C-alpha cells in the first residue's frame, strides 16, 4: 500500500533528486501516485482549510449545482481523503475534481489564505496522468498538446478559416447548418473563432519609446493569443511605447506551458518554461509584460511549479512578470486624449487576473482615463465566464451554463461593449453574444487604450 502524504513533508525534500518533481505520476491502489503528490503538495496546505464554507458562494460550479462536492471545501475534503488513504480516485471523485475550473475565486474569498491552486493543480495533473484510456478524445489531445501551445502551428491551421471568412463561406456554412456535421470539439472551436485579421506583420525585436525613455520592458506574446489576436499584441507594444517604454520582443520565447500543464502533461510544460527562462534577459529589462491573464498567472507561478534545480532562476523570472495594466499603473500612465467609439462599457474580471494575480483596480483605472467613457458595474463580475483555459472544450456542458449566466449579467448592464483582459474570456463571451443575437462588442482594455492614444 502506498503511504499517505506525511503531515511534515516539505515541498521539496533536501537532497532529493532535482528531477523527481518532473517525473510523471503513476497510478497506484489509490488511483493516483501518492508519492508523486507528496513531492508536489505540502500537506499543511490541506490543514489550512478550516471548512468555514465562505468560499462556496464564490465557486462557479457550486453556485450552479449546489453540490458540496462541487465546491472548494468539498474538493479539499476529497483530495485530503485520497492522500490520507480514506478514498480512492473513483470515477465519481474524479468527476467532482475534474469539474473544477481552477478559477481560484475561492482564494479571494478565503479568510484563512488557503492556496487552493497549489492543491488542485498538481491533483489535476495526477488525475490526468492516471486517467483510464479513452477519457479524452484523440482530437482533443491532438489540439491541446500538439496545436494550441505552438503559435506557428495555430497560424498555419487558421489559414483555411481566414480564407473562408474572407469569401463568406464560413458564414454560409453556418447558415445552412453544415458546421453541425463537424465533430463536437471542432464545432465548438469554429463557434469561438473570432474575425481573423490578415495575420499582421511580425513585431520587430526592438521598438524604441515614443518620447523620453522611462523604462525597458520585454513583451511576452503567447501562443493562441498571438495567432488569433496579433493586433492586440501590436497595440500592447504601441501603448507601452506611448508611455516611454523601449520594448524588446525575444525571438526564442515559447508558450507559457499552461495548456500542457493543465492537460496533465508536466514534462513538456516545464520544457516550455525553461525555454522562456533562457529567452528573456532578466538583467536588461525592468519587467516582462503579458496581456493574457492565463499566461500571466502561469508565468508568475514558475517559481513554485518548476523543480528545485530551476527554482532560483524561475523565481527571479516570475518576479519580473507584470500584467500590462498592472505595469502601466505602476509606471504612471500618460492620459490619452481621444474618445473611443463607445460611451458605455462594462468590465469582466478574468479569473486568472483577479484571483490568481490580484489585479482588479488597474484595468478599470486605465479605462476610466479614456475621455467620455462610462464604466458601468457588472453583477458577478468575478464569477468565471466558463472559458477557463481549455475548459470550454473539455467540460462543454458546465462551460455553457456559466457562459449563459455571464451573458445575462452583461446584457443587463446596457453597455455597448464588455472589456476583459484574457483571450479565453474574449472568445467565450463573444461566442455567447453571437448565440444571444447581441451586437455587444468584446474588447481587450489595451485595444481601447491604444485607440484612445492613436485617435482611431
């Protein structure tokens, strides 16, 4: 019988094999590899939860189902039961844990400061690694492991869609119902497809500041975000330059690793992380700027996710990572002079910006600087929209429920546009707006700020 996690086990045992933390977990009698989990989770993390239940009202899945096992407190009971040897990772237990969006809203609500993300994330890796064959379709595995994390592959895959959009074939196929013939995963991807631009030109490796130089920053481009929304990365560079930043764009940068990590493939995720550690010259820049909440949260977590051998360098890297709104407010943003096409907008808090990075006020501060723009409050702004990285592909039913819930609140604001700082949220909310027949636009805050600077 595999032993349960020791209550005194440190996060990384002194003298341990530095590569041990990156080895894949193996299924045991408990259904997961408890020794592997012991390397990943300090048991005291479980003991920090006093089971008060104040987190439940903030949990999207608990709010929808009302099931205690679909809330943070219940999931902590389940995870602790497994490592204590009282439970096995049965199909029922797996279902409750798989349904977690890892939005980390419970961390915001918790009065005890429980680091729930540091419990559920390694647990999900262990569950994925020990999942029975066929639990996830080969198409989902292909997309999540071999397509999405590689921007060049995504761009290549989007070429037919871009051409079909240009000549109107994609809209025609939707109207006559041809897209319903696609496999469910591809059908959901097609429904989320934004209006693709011409692809844009590649950003130069160095962009000089506009006006007096105030800082030097590196820009993290991402993978899916850069392939689908290259204009937002270009806008981010322009806004930074308008605020006196020299912007460098390292050519060797890679995906942040979140897609692999949250799909249960830890090794390739760490390889991508190490590629980023090598790509960015930390001593030459004041900050590493990211405009996608999911990427930012992953990059900021490098310090505790990567194995001990990489930890010092990873922690130094993570300390440099800033969301673009966070950095601009810290720098002291220059006020834009031009209005934008909207008079009234609302703001949705992306989970991994608000909860994982604790960045809430800064995007709102930037939006409030735009002349003539009214920012109206959004009910349940910090409840997940159902995107949650790749959750809308792996858990479509719950994702749909949360998407409809979010859209009802957005439409109730009467806003002309909803603004949010994450590519996944933009895709999810835009898809729901289309399904609702709403003309509301979905924007990144930096796109609006860029227009306010440029006068477009």
